[in-house]
């Protein structure tokens, strides 16, 4: 991880629920860490393992993939497939020496600001604990 106090976080967020939750968090002026960048995707299923590995290779400390509720995908259950694919990737990351906790999967934001804020803050806290060598 990088040497600065705040971890660098890349968030891939589905446009339909967590993307709208992030918009709402901004509109409501909720306190969010400044250390993340958000990339909106049409569906969490679009996020490839290659993108995640490339982010880690480029110095990102943590990658978060946020999608709709697993039973409420607009793309015929694509987020179920994404969940399985990304869980497999998490296992592969550990084989590469990357703690699997550095990849966070979050399903079910429901366009709400507070759950978005809480998930991001929780993940940043987890990354900070990993950086100090403590258990998350």
C-alpha cells in the first residue's frame, strides 16, 4: 500500500443503485473520505478481473465493486454472475500476495445515500487497518 495516511480507493458503481446513492450522498453533503474515485458502470457485471488487477498494479490500495441488490438487477441477474466472478478473483488475488480484503464487494445500495456513505467509510477503515498490520 502507499505511504500516505489515506488509502487510495477505486470504486466501480452500478449506475442504477449505488451510483444514484453516491449522487444523493453528494447532494446531502454527507461526509465521505476524499481518497476514493468513483467510476460508474451500467452494471457491476461489466467490471472485469483485468480492471481490478490493473488498478492494484497501478498503486490503488483497495477496489470496491458496488452493485444493485442481488435479486433486483436490471440486467437479468448479471450481478449474480458478477458476484461469483469477483469472489473467484478475490481467491486468485490471495495467490498473488494481495490480501483479499482489498477487494470489497457490496450488493444492495438501493439508491440511498447513507448506506453508500457507510460502505465507503467501512472499506476505507478496513484498508487503514490492513496498512497498519491489524486485523480488519
